[in-house]
C-alpha cells in the first residue's frame, strides 16, 4: 500500500516538526496536522514564520517550503482523519497527577480520546501509528478501541479496517530538524507486514534502509522508554561524579573526556550540569518505574527511581551552594539568572532545572532578575508558580540589565551567546564581592576572574 494522505493528531513539539519534515521529503503525500488548540494551529499558520509555536533552528525554512503545498495545519480533526491512509497519534502523554499511579504512570486520556476519534471518523483501511511515547502494551488498548469500530461501513463507503504500528520519535529539542533529516535510526514496531512496509515507504524516501529498524510492537514501545532512561542515567551518573570532583579537586570535564575516550563508553551525554530537564526524560523514567512496579520488579523500579532522585538532588544542591557562598543568606540579594529554557535553542521550559533552582532561591527570599533570549515573562511566571510572587523577581531583556546591583550571576542554560559575555562590562555594576555560578560550563572563567568575580563551575574541584 502506498501512502498518499497522512493525518497527524497533535501539533506540538513532535507532531509539527516531524510532519513538516515528512511533507518536505515526500512531496507526493498530503500531510494534515490537526489539533484542538485553535491558538496553536493559528500560530502554525501565521504568515510570519518567526511566530511558529515551536522554536527550532531550521523549522521555519522547512514549513515555509511546504505549507499550503502538501503541509496543512487545521482544527478540523474529523475530515482530516476520514481522508487519511495513515494517522499518527502525536498527543501529549504527561505523568498522571492524580488517581492510580499518580506521579509515575503516564496519563493516557489524550491517546484514548484520539484513538476513539480515529475509530469514529476513519474510512476504509487506516494505518494508525503511535508516535507519542507510551507505556509498553498501549497498542493493545489502541487496538481494542479500533476493533470495536472495525467493519462499520461509512455511508456507502468500504468497511473500516485498521492496522496499528508503534513508531516512537527520538528527536531532541533544539536539534529536531537535523535529527529528523538524518536520524540515527527509525524504529517501526508492528505485526502487520503490509502496514510496516507502508510506513517504511514513507521514511524510505530519505532514510537509508539499514537505518530503519523493524521490531515487534512491544519491543518498539519499550525501546523508547529505555533509550530515554539510558540517556538520563548518563546525566545523573556524570552529575554524581561532578559533586565528587568538587569535593576532591578533580575536574569533571577532564574525567568525562578521559572516560568518554573509551569507545565502549563514548563521549556523548557526559556533560555535567544543573540536572536534566525537558518534558520527557523524567516522565519516561517514572513511567518505566511504574511499569516495573506493576510487573512486581521492585528492585528494577528502585534502580531507575534513583536516577530521578539524583537529578532532583543536583538541582537543590546548586541552589544550596549559591546560598552558602553568599555568606549563608540571599535574603533581599539580587541574583542575575541567565537562561531559563531546559536547554539551549528551544523556548521550551518544561521541567527546566532553572525552575527548581529559582524556586529554591525565591524560598530563601532572593530577588531574581531573569534573562532568557526565547522564554517569555508570562511563561516564567507560570513556571515559578506561587513562590514567584510579584516583586520577588523580574524578567529582563539583556544580561547587562540582569546584573545591575547583583551579588551573583547564575548561568542555567547553555545559550551560545553566554560563551561570549563581556565580563569586565558585566562585573562593573555588580555588588562586590560578587560571584559567577556557571552550572553549564559555558562562560569564559578566566575573563570572569580577571574582571574580579569569584567563580564556581559545576564539577570543578
Ligand atoms: P505537546 O504537548 O507539545 O503536543 C501535543 C498536542 O496534542 C497538543 O497541542 C494538544 O492540544 C494536542 N492534542 C491532545 N489531544 C488531542 C486530540 N484528541 N485531538 C487533537 N489534538 C490533541 O507534546 P509533544 O512534546 O509534541 O509530545 C507528544 C508526544 O511525543 C509525547 O508522548 C512525548 O513523550 C513524545 N515525545 C516528545 C518529544 C519532545 O521533544 N517534545 C520527543 C520525542 C517524543
Ligand atoms: C530527549 C532525548 O535526547 C531524545 O532522544 C528524545 O526523543 C526526547 O528526550 C523525548 O523523548 O522527548 P530532549 O529532552 O529534547 O531529548 O533534550 P536532550 O538533549 O536529551 O536534553 C535533556 C536534558 O538533559 C536537558 O536539560 C539538557 O541540558 C540535559 N543534558 C543533556 C545534560 O545535562 N548533559 C548532557 O550531556 C546532555
């Protein structure tokens, strides 16, 4: 079966960029991305490409090439499903906040709702692709919902039939476009060879066949959770060693380089920092922890839980050491915070380490001046929550505004521009003795020291 029309439910950080690249690489396929969120769809359709709802380097050019040609964004969910040969489910799957499994299990209400919509609106044969990250065996639920509608004839049309595939997404925010254009691998899980080959036919238009992995459904679903758990585990591992470096006089950058040179370990994902953030690493490990508990594997659950605990500890540790270095109190002191996004090159702040660190410092009655090139003041206010009450913090437009009268500057996101900060200029208006706390190892420490600042860098003993 050759795919001519695709519908993607969910126009978020995954659905938008992924479908844009599919449309770009497959001019013969009409791709419609649908979402219930009217404001989000309007932003995807904004003639000004700098206003797309997701900031990703290179995304504007891809959308600019395809939108209106074979890439469409719409809130009309039902007709888009009805017209589709293949429907991607790319909806949010956050951690449950209440009920059974609260704080660990994924909340599958949006997956269930979108599967029900597909069951209701599809016509003829439809391949349903799980793109969201899901607990292993979710495809069973999706299949059960679709099976209940199987055979129903659309008025005058052919009876409905379905095939379900798992095709998790491995893109990282900030590098979504290169990750999609040159993926390390594309993973397709399923038990229907014709459906698998139909999806291979889509990716095969730009991804070499040896990079397209075919597995059973459950291996595919579980591989996604496992990949994120392994990535997060490396970050917690290096952050644990960073603390030991600080205590012993070793330097975590030298240690990371030395161990990463071993090809069995490899050099990637060994950057110590303020802990991992983002919408997925923590969510997916917690989900794995929940699944292990469900299957009675309590030691395995505890093993992965410790990766999340170390991450939270690292964030609180950094806030605590800022207070300690500033003579044990930050009450009423102005602290400049540079970077709020969970990593560079994205406007996403979900689970950003900056949130927890800022909240801890606000609890200590610090006055924060926060600068981030892509995060809005409204987003910061929402993230800081009740502790970020009026008057306790402000969003500023430049690093220079942030440091005026400040006792310290904290770097919490590795925006490239922070590597070239003009330390003599920034240090001048600070209250002395003043500190630089570089949680991302990006600042020019020699220049900051020469400008009279005391310096702490993560993992530098
Ligand atoms: P998101 O919250 O940015 O987007 C999800 C969108 O789905 C929202 O806009 C929401 O309005 C829409 N939606 C929900 N239910 C709907 C329905 N019934 N009909 C129409 N629209 C509906 O989420 P995201 O970051 O794109 O993540 C989506 C999935 O992909 C998650 O499972 C996540 O774990 C996974 N994932 C995310 C990333 C990432 O970098 N963000 C990477 C890989 C995988
Ligand atoms: C991560 C995975 O890398 C993707 O493969 C996956 O598809 C995605 O989750 C997902 O499922 O959502 P993402 O969270 O976008 O991608 O970004 P990462 O580059 O993994 O960074 C996550 C966090 O870890 C960031 O806060 C980053 O600053 C931090 N990090 C990363 C480190 O502290 N050290 C490192 O060496 C690498």
